[in-house]
C-alpha cells in the first residue's frame, strides 16, 4: 500500500473507531460481566460456561457488530458523503470490516481476561466436574482440556470462539451492507443466524440418520454440508470422528469464510460491489 | 463527440431500475469553463446521471468522460479531479469543522490547505464548532468549501441550495460565484430553482423523464423561444406550427409558445400575432416540461 494509501486507511480506521467504540465498550461490558460472573460462581464446568457465553452471547455480539457500520451510515445519510470521496468501495468496506473484526476479537479477549481474573479470584479451584463430563469429553478435542489448567481451558475455548465468530461475522457483514437501516440489518442478521444454527444442528448427533435410524443420502449430504458451516468447529469439537481434525477445520473455515470473501471484495472493487449495494 | 474542448461528455447513456427507465439515451456536452445549468423536475433523473458521472453507479449502456477521465473505469481518479456538492449534504456531526476539513483533505493529493483556510474565513465558519451544530446554511457553505479546496477543474453541484432559506441561499450563491468567477472552473449546476440558475448560467439542458429535451446557450433560448399571442378569432392551424411547446387559451386570446420564433413567423405567413412575449427560463422550462401541444377545445 503506498504511503498515501496508508494515511487514508488510518484516517478511515480512526473515524470507524470514533463511531463504533460505543459498541466495543457495551459488548466488552456485557460479555465480560456474564463470563466472569458465571466462571466465578462455578455452578457449571468452565468449558460449559465458556461455551454458553461465547456461543449465544457471542453470536448476538457478532450480529451487533456486523449490522451497525454501513446501515447506521445509510440511516444517517452520511454514507452518500463517504462514498463520493475518492476512495474505492472495497477500501471503505474493508476498513469497516477490519474495525468490526478487531472489535469482536477485542471484546472476546477482554471478556476472556475478565473470566480468568474471576477464576483466579476463587484461587483456581479444581471444578466439581460432573460425572458425565468424563464420558462426553473422553475422546474428543476438548477432552484434552479436562485435566488442563482452567486458564488453558478458557484460552482454547476463547480461541475457537474468536475464529468461529469471525468466520460468521465476515459473510454477515458483507451481506448486511445492503441494509438501509439498522433495524432491517438487525432483522436480517437474526434471520441469517437462525438459518445458520438450524443448518448447524444437522451436524449434531443423529443428523446423519433419518428417524428410522437408517442413513440416507440426503441426511448424509446435509450432515457433510455442515462442515462448511462457519460455526461447525463448536459442534465438531465434541464429535469423536471430527475432533482430531479440529485445527485443520478451523484453518479451512478461515480460508472459506474470511480470506475468500475479503479476496473477492478486494479483487472486484467496482461492478460486483456496486451491483450488490446498488447505491 | 464533436467538441474536443468539453469537460463533460456523455454519449448514449441509459440506466433503468427494476424495469423503469430512468435515463434514456442521454447525450450531452459541457464546454470547458462554462457554467452549465442542468434542469429537471424532481425524479427526472438528474441525481442518477450525476451518480454515474461520479462513478458511483454503472450505466446499462453508453459512456462518459469527465475532465478527460472515464469515471466508469477510473472512478477514483475522476472523483479526485471533481468537486462535488450534494443536495442536503449530511456530514459527520460529531466531528469539528477543522477535523472534518483535515479528514477530507487526506483523500485529495491536490488539496490546498491555504485555499481551505481562506475559504473558511470568507465563509465565516468557526473551525472549532461541531459540524452537527451548524445551521443549514453553514453546513452548505462547509460542503462548498470541501468541494472547492482541492482546486478541481470541474465542479458538480446537485441542487446545492435545496432546503435553504432565502438569506442562506443568497449567501451560498454569493460565496460560490465569488470563488468561481475568473477561475476558469467548469460548473455543472443541477437545480429545479430556475431563478437562481438563470443569472449565472451560460448554457442549460432540460432533462425530463430521462430524456434531454433541449440543450442550448441561455441567450439562444431566450432569443428563439417566444410566446405569441393571437386573437381567438384569428384562424391558426396549430398543427402546422413548427416546434410548438405550449398552447393556452384565455380571455378570447390564444397564446402559443414556440421553440423557434423565426420558423414560426415564416409558417404563419401573413398572419401576425397581437404581440410577442419574451420568456424567462422558468417559463421556458415549464413550456418544455408541462406544455400542452394540442389546441384547447371550444367551450
């Protein structure tokens, strides 16, 4: 990127931070409060607590960050002012996307740190693991963590959550750039996320068989397609068959859901984006 | 494309949204250094055309050149060379005036900070004030400052005085004309307030329902387009009048507005009107856009 290009990128990033920082502070407060509270109370195992907070609450944060940037500018009518500046649409969107991604990672990092501090405040007591814990985690990726230090457990959960949520944030961000109002964007984000979760559920136990217990091509195909789901690592981490491949799956998801969309947007900054956004 | 000295050239431009034709085969040339009035009712397609010129929209067909640059293939380079001010331009209200100026300056390699400072003083803007706290008139003047401070060769103004009160409109036009005079800048001024365009424009184009109805120098329009008033008792075969734009009947008189008064005189032969009325730009525009081409029925 030439020197002037870097200056423009920094100027755009600075503006995005000024406009988006309230989302960051709100998200960090909510996620940190919930995770730290649950981990300190220790009413459920650390892994379950992390999954509960990083999962549903993390998804809400992802929608919250993906929907806001372009839709709020469109609603405020500053989008017209921004787009007539001599900056490519790809760079404008890329900056907004990068800032949202950084905020998402930052929120999870702060919440994770708060969770670790909360656990430390209880003296890292070994959790009263439930009986079924041993069975469920016996032969999957996360079972490696059952004997690990709680800090390690939460750290790995946070890493998987960050990558998975980033994988969903990226396509969601580009899809929602078409929304002309934050309310529309929020509705779109919720519906798309529900569709994603319905699809993801097919990966769960029993998805590859029909109600009679026989494997059909349809169910097998549906189940396998779930590998493409950006949140699949969260489910497959608990599967005996897929758990060993979790790191590979995470890398593949990053390639499919982050690198590929960003590359496509960067490659075709003109017609494709303008056709999609029709502004 | 005939005129090699044109700053805007548009050839065969078409654009439709959802099957509705917004621009239909638009051809236009704006000579360098001219102040060009672009007239049309709301929804005529003015803003769509401007968005294509800025490289923000892709046309379905046709091509255009802006100061020698094709905005469809080089939109960023085109926007760097153009000063643009939109109707009701909304900027970042949380920024201060000087912050916004410094922020926008980063996008333009040719930004002239001295000129921006000079315009800031001439337009009586407080650099420490929040943009959101500016009045409509001040916001328009700030938008004008941002459109001019990179010394563009071509300025596009899209209904810049829309929503302003008469005092703010007068101030903005005064600031604008004060800067543009003798600078040799080409101005493409889109508006539906014709009385503000008339005193400053050299040429105008009338856009209606996506088509250019007429493009000519203002003086030529005033010279050629006249309203001829006849007694109703005089027999006028209006279907044979060349370039008929409007027919009105009132108080026993028939008033016809024609595009070419000389050709009409020749067509009329020995019949002479009671009087010939000069028209202002407002009346010319109205004749083109809402004119009735058929003779009113008796009774």
